[in-house]
C-alpha cells in the first residue's frame, strides 16, 4: 500500500481540464496498490480512481490493461472503466508519470470468504474468460513457468535464511514444473491475480473485479488454479474442499473445463503456488532491516505447494463426479 | 501518511450498525494523518472519514477534540463534524482502537499559497479563536515552551549529526525562550497545527479546516505565530512580508491584536519555529537507516528560526502602521 508520487492540486486541475468530468472537488491518496500510486478523486462528475503508473509497470503494456478493462466493461463485466479524455484517449501524464482515470466501484473485499463467495468468484472468473475471448491484444505472461527459475536465482541462496532447506525444495519443484508444465491447454486473457482484495462484494453479491495489472494471455485453467490457491485455503493453510467445489462448479456452469484441463489442475496449482512463493520471497528478502512495512509471508505459499504436491488426482480439488 | 490498523468489512459493518447513516458501500485506507489511521467510508448516507486513534493520541483527550469540532461546526466554522451514534455518543471502538466518524469535507490543499490564501487563513484563524471562546473544556498545550527542553534532551547530542553546531544553537535559544516567553497574553483554544495541508480551498474560497488533534488551550497570538511560520515563507526559507501582511490584516479584521500581543510576536514566532524544529528533529533521528519514508526536514525550521532571531520589531512581519 503506497502513494509513491505526490500530485499537486494545480497539476491535477490541469490534468482534469482534458476530461469532461467537471471540476475537482477533492482527492486523497489511497493506501492500495503495491505497484502504483492511487488517488480517489471527487469531481462534479462523480468519484474516480486516478492511477499513476510507477516504474514496475511497463508503459507499453498500458494499452493492453486499459483496453481490456474497457472491453470487459462493454461486455457486462463490472470492472473499473477507463474514462476517455476529450481527445478520446485513455492514457495521460501527470507528475512525470503515465496516468489514467477509471470509474470508482462501490464494494467491499472479503477478509474471510465462505463457499458462497468462492462460487461467486468462480462464476465471475469464467464470465471474464468468455468476455475476453475476442479481445485483440496479446500480452505474454511475464510471470509464468519460464520466469520462475530466473526469479529464484535472483533471490538466490538467501532463501534458506527464511526456512532451512527451502532452496533445495524450490529447485526440485522447478525441475518438475519445467518438465511437466501443461503447454497446450486452451488459452486466452487471464486476470492472474484475482485475490480476495481484488474482488468486491455488496452484501453477498459480487459487485466488481479490480486490478488488472497482472492480466495477460495464458492458460485459462491456470487462472482457476490461482483462484483455488487464494480463495480455498483456511488461515491454517488447509485446503477447504467445500470452497473448492463451490468455485469449480460455478466456473463450469459458465465455461466447461475439458478432461485435459481438469487433469492438469494439480500441476497448474503447484505452478500458481510457486509463482506467489517466489515473488513474495523476492519481496521479503528485498526489505531492509528495521523497515516499517512487512511484506507478505512467502511460506504461506510454500505450505500450499506442499498440499498440491500431495494431491492424488484433480478430484481432490472438489470436482463432482 | 499511513494506515496503521487494518479494518475488516465485518468489523466496520458492525460498527456502522450503531449509526443512522445507512449501509456500508465502500471504504479505503487513506494516506493521510501521521498519528492515526484514516479511512474514507462511503455509505448510503454519504461520505465520511473514520479515524482510528493510535497510541500517540491520549484517549482522555478525545472528548476535547471531538467536542471542539462539534462546537466549532455549530458556530459556522467549516470543519469535520463528528457523527453521533444512535446513543448520542461520538466515540466508539473498532479493531481494538478508539474511533470516531466525521463528515467528509470537499476541498484541496494548496501546495504554493499566495497572499490571497494567507489572508483567507488569517481570517479563518481569527474566526476559530472567537467561535471557541465559550468552549468549556481546557487542554494544556503539551508542546509549549516547558516541553521543549525535555524534547531537545530526548533527541540529545545527536542533533549535531544533522548539522554541526545545531545542539549549541538550540540550547542557547531555549535559554532565551524560557526566560522571555510571554505568559500573560489572552488565551483560548488554538488549532496549533494549521499548516497548508490542514486548510482546504475550493477555487480561491477557503472551504474547511481539518486535523484538530493538536488543538489545545494556549496563547491565541501563538497560533498566529505558527501560521506565519508555515504560510508566509518561500521555498528558499525567506520571509514574504506581503503574505505576512495579508494574513495579519485579515486576522485583525475579525479579532484585534493588542499592543502586547503584537510586541510579543517575534518571540512567539521563535517559539513556534523551535517547536517544529524539535519535533521534526526527534522524528528525523527516530527513522531507521534505509527506511522508505523520509521525515520532514528539521532544518527548514532552523532557517526560519534564524529569520525570527534577526527581526528588529514586530512591524517586520507586516503590520500596517
């Protein structure tokens, strides 16, 4: 959570003069988003989120992200909708950064999801996959299987300082993942980061999906595997098969999973756990001693990986026979 | 800027059930407030700020702060107004912290104030002083002259690591301030922290005052001295007498300053500069090496102190003869 770049009222007023959303009434930096600076902006035209893209987001990817949100919103997916400026463009600049305005979505994210929430996420994920079928831009997943070994080598041998023996276990798992990774399953646009804090609810109704800045073109069933990892485990890291069943069933009501996709699920889940284990490990090791902000625990995903390694078959995730 | 305590949607929903402001629709942690955790809360009833009071705010002071905001708002001062719960109380608890909801104020804070903004602040400050005349609770200023030497001793000899010779200059100045501090001028409620980021404007019109968590009972003219320090210097630390004149003239249109108050102004300005020099110095020295958040530069107020020491008489601040 962060605001990396300060924005002055004068700069923002000038920026907004290029849009048709009325005068600036207030703005606040918000404590959300690990990669970018975000402001909640109130104008005569309503509430908006202004995002300043910081270094970690590649500027050439912005047309993919913004175009995708526009594409999905036009097809009935409730997600932030980029606001077009008077020239019809979605991308501007402020305080030396590329920046875009999107509509503000009401909703709350669920700290303790139940099976009903998991079902709602499964359905929304499948709808997203279908709605994006005709999205014309492709963006390879920079955080898929081929990137994991370099990522591990970046963290290097220091992994053992987090947990003795961790390095060895990661290397062995990377050997398996690289050898058996399913490469010919149906692909398309995936969200790739649909964690609970990126899904809003109003009451029990899913009211919106946010944060498309990891979205990319990859195996659709891998997105399902990511959601099983981040929605269907309990705080003690045990897998809740009731939640898994709810998520999978709701997904398949909208988009069927083929025999091949189902069979690949354990390996896809191992990969998803590895991806979050590695990025968290790198963040964990990058934080200086004594820093105030504590990064997320990488070992949460090590424990989830252990579960996936122990799975006998895809049915353990809760597929109904 | 910070959110020290996370609040779950469940906890917040339960908290809001004690108020008559409708259902929760969204909330975001906002990157404002050095002492507390702040959330922008959107309900059916509108926008509110929820503040969780962290350790640095004494719980017994909260009736003063909340009561003052209510008192001022009832007398036409635009400031956040505490929302009463169904029991008529203004103070609640959430996530183990004392907490209060206040109304949301539209407005922007001015990064580069001009003389017009300074005049608006002078007028608003005088109106605040008058509106609080009959406020019944007293709260001594914990950051006035008697606290400065202990504060300096807390930072200790490490001050010289910020600037060689700084310690000696501070000690000499403390000797002067303790000896000549004006102790029998008119007192009342002062804001005590009316920096530009605590004053909102919409266009050229002052639209609200916020952050009353340093407010206390102290010398009224000391509040004027604080404002001269934080509104009337240029980025190069030179005093802008045009801005000072605008602020003082607008203040005195609403509340006259006596001969004694005017004569004391140079000493009050030295004290105000010392107060911010010392608290910034303590914060500066408390930050661990390599931390991401850089505290405010204490030497800004050392340079302002130098100006005040050089002043021949109060007229140098811009009083019109």
